[in-house]
C-alpha cells in the first residue's frame, strides 16, 4: 500500500459499493491510490460472510474486476489486497488470471497458481 496507508473507509466507500459495479470499477481502475485502498478495505468488510452483506448481484463481476486489478495495477499494495480478497472470499474459475498469468508479479505467482489449481495443494 502507499507510504501513507489509508484504511479509513467511510460513507463515500459505502456509497460507491451501493452504487454498483460501474462505481466500484471507476475507483479501482482510477489513479487515486488512497481511494483504491479505502475501497478495497471496505470491500473486505462487505465480502466477509460474518457480516452477512449481500453482494450476490455483483459477486461475479467483482471477482472479474479483482482479477483484472491483480494483473494490471502498478501499486503492489493494491495488487496484494486484490489477491487477498480473491483468495479469501471468492471461488473460481479465474479466467482472467489464467489468461494473464505472465502479468502476475513474481511474488504473487504462488497465490495465483493456488487459485488456479487449489486441488494441487
């Protein structure tokens, strides 16, 4: 994450998630690292089954977006959090990771390979 890590999400992030995938994608593909950090941390809360938030309407496109972020974002903290969310809260298939395995940063290849082949672990 950034030097001045920002995990203090709030109303803006809740509203972004409530607005749906277009709003989430706009933030996560944007250039504001702090906005990405806050939204990813907020998504962690939303995706955690303990809190019983219903993301069923966006679960598949969100999984696809997180894969895209994992292979395209330049901030390793953002990539790390995307992989965390994928590993902990989603199920495959992970077609985007599979097609772009060569773009996965080396330090995240073990996680990507695990997601693609969990039966081998």
